């Protein structure tokens, strides 16, 4: 059974603060990787948090290990631009559907 998780991905040591997200190294490969995770319905929602050095992902997975394994394949994990800094299971009690 798949559950929801909140995943925080923070800037890693190779993140260049002087460049926008689309100008970071390997942006096209990272964007394609993330788009594929959305298409597979692994990532439900995600994006950078304004004014912060991290992105928030809402992920649907069996467990935390699946999340770590899948995100480890992100080109930005390999090149030190992003790292998973927090991962928590999330129980939704309210929604608009």
C-alpha cells in the first residue's frame, strides 16, 4: 500500500546561489527526471519554496526506503546540487475532493 510523504530536498554543496534554478548544472536532466516521477504518480506535487534553499515534494510511496532509492537516481543527487534533508510520513485528514 502506498502512503503520502513530505520530502524536503535542500541545496547541496555544489548549488550556485548566483544562478537561477534553470541555470544550475544538468538542469535539463534533472527536469526530465522529475517530470518522469510526476508522470509515474510517484511525485504528487513539488517545487521550490520561495525565499528558502529547499524544495518540498509530496510523494506517494510504499516506504521511506523507496523514496531514498528513487531520489538517489536524480542527476542533482549525483552531482551534489540537492540532498534529501527531511522525510516524514503524512496523514491527510482534510481535502477538497
